[in-house]
C-alpha cells in the first residue's frame, strides 16, 4: 500500500494524466484523465451524458493453468486453486463494478457453475462463447441490464475448415447495446448504439498470419454491425477489447491503431512481437493474398459484399478524375510495419528486417500489399508507466511479462451541430479514467502472478468513458 503511494508521489506527472484521484490505494490506482491535456472537447451543455465503465480480463482458465504448470512454479499452490481464484475474481469485479465486462479464458463448467450465477445475481446479462475444438475455455461478455438494452449478439468462430490458414480454434463475441437511463421502469434517455467486441486471438507466436486473419474476421463483422446502424442514420461507437496475444507497436497492433499495415515480406512470427524469439526459425513470410478470396473478406477488412456496395457509392459520389485508392497505395511504402521496438533484441538479418518492397507491382488486383480498416480506434492504455517510462504489463508468468491485452475505443471527434436533431452530434467516446497497470518489477515484488491479490496471470483492464445521450 505504502509502496503504491510512494510510487505515484515519486514520479513526475504525465502529459496525458496529470490530475490523479486516488480512489483505492491497493497497488493499482484510479487515474482520471486530465481534460485540459487532451484534444477532446467538453460536451456542449445542451447534451445529457452517461458515464460507463468497461473491464477486460483474461481470467486464466484452470485447464490452461494445469496444462502449462511450468509457467506458475513461482506460485504457492493455494493461489492457484480455482475456488480461491474465483472468489478473488468475483471480489475484484464487485469492487470496480464495471458496467461492461469482457472476459477471456472462461472455462465452460466454471462459467455455468460459478461465474454466471454470481454475475447474474450482480445484475449482469451475459453472453458466452466457448472455443471450438477440444479446449474448454472461451469468452464471455456481460453488461449491466440497468444501463444497456441488447440490440443484437453475434458469436464468431475463427476456425474455418474450408480455409487452410484458419485452422485454429479461437472465438469472439460482438454485442450491440443501446445505452439507456431508466427512471423506474420508464426510459428517461437513451444514447447512440455501442458495439462491444471481445476476443482472445491465437497464442502461437509463430503464426502472425493466422492472428491477422482472425483479426480481419473480427473487424469485418464489427464493420457490418456498424454499417447496419449507419443505415438507420445512427452513429455507432465501438469498444474492441480482449487478449490479442500481440505486443504494442508491432504490426498487428499497428493495424488496429493506425488503420493500415504494409505486410509484404514480413516474417509471420514478427506480426505479434511476442518475445519468444526461438520461433524465428519458422521462416514463413507474408505475401499477397493474406487469405483466400473464398473467405469473403477484402484487404480492407470488410465483407466482400459490403466493399462492393461502398465502392459503387464512392465512385458515384466523387466522379472526378482522381487516382484510385488502390493506385495510390501501390506508390507508397508504409513505414509502420518496419519499426523495431527499442526493447526487442537486435539480431542482424532477423529483427531488423523490413518488408520486401521489390514485389510491390505484382499483378494481384483483388488484394493489395496493405491491409486496412476504417474503424477509428485508440488504446485506453499508453503501455508505459507515467514518469518512469517503464513498460506496463498486462500479463506475467515465469517466462516474463508483457502487454497483450487491450481496450480500444472509438476516438473522440469534435462536436458538430445537427440541425435535424436540434443538438450537437458527437462521435466517439470520451475516455475519462482508467485503472493503472503495473510494471514487471512491481509484480515480481508481489511474488508474480497469480498471487493473493490478483487471481490470474493477467491484470484486469478497466476504463471509464462518457457518451452523449439524447433525451427521449
Ligand atoms: O498468452 V495467453 O496464455 O493470452 O495468457 O493465451 C494462451 C496462452 C492460452 C490459450 O491458448 O493458453 C496459454 N506457452 C505459454 N502459454 C501457453 C502455451 C504455451 N506453450 N500454450 C497455451 N498457452
């Protein structure tokens, strides 16, 4: 406890989170975003708003703990016991009271026997999706029925027997919610739709190609959900969270946060940047196309039909003698894929490798060398601790710690006056706070993970957002 107070007293304040309110001083602290340091505008006073909290948490399935015991040899046996971990987990959820809870590694029998009964008692409505294949864990997305009404649910299976590349059994859940403010049983106000996507991508550090294809399926499905809202004249905000088994600033992360990735020639193991470089011997390099057209997903991570409709309406709208987007993309060499993080060991010819630009003019028309998406996403966490600049970690076991879990959200855009609604239309979510993560050193000072405070080999991620409401 004292360590935590000192920790925050010793470090200079960051640009991003200068105003701190200590809600709880048990290792992790609640950090309030300083509005004056961000570009987000305050809500115009004519608009009512609603705050809500999102937690993303890989809770370490007991089956996986048993299967990988060598990762937990630093732990006293009692902290590995599922019933002990389960009670700590439920206490943690009760303490932070997230309005939306996205869990990964939820073992099916534990979900039905313990988690679902407890969570529904706490007021959550839950959606569960077990992985395909033989492993018994999966994802669960839960939301407080008092704050959200459910519009639609889609569960995703990334295993596609007809596509050779997609032979791994990972899943995702997409829930479309309508934020509501109730007065008794009467709806007092409601907000624009909120799409909540939760996933646990493939672990295998060698198979970045599979991870990218799994992510593309997720992004395409999210795109369809958002498009269905747009078709009704509504803007849809997005929360994309989970365990991506990829570290910050590496290609998969770059794709999510910058909206594009030049992948040609990248070694598959480099996509996620997971630290285990013993896999670098796996020589597979990415090339066009990343996945077959039979998957029905374009290089813009959209369903093929959605893309065709959009191109049609774009060409009808512009009609000017401009160069096509595909043509422009062939002319550029996107640098985002070429960045080697400072903490990645330099191995000449391996970690300093850049994509192969020599084959840029290959005649494949349907799939370019850059994959992209149009969801405007930002990460809640900045991946370094304020002041010290030490990396934050979201997971740690005997082989080390890293960030692989994220909460991404629709970036806040300026308010514009919407005359038809007689109100300011505000796109995106405003981040108002998050629960601090910890460094690897601090976690080892607590004897690593799991321990008698944190019940998983991952920490929970927790963020609070504000959204604009329209009075009913
Ligand atoms: O990295 V994870 O833990 O997000 O916390 O996701 C996977 C790994 C999870 C689901 O497959 O199981 C863990 N070495 C380390 N961890 C492993 C291994 C392994 N060989 N296999 C599975 N996991």
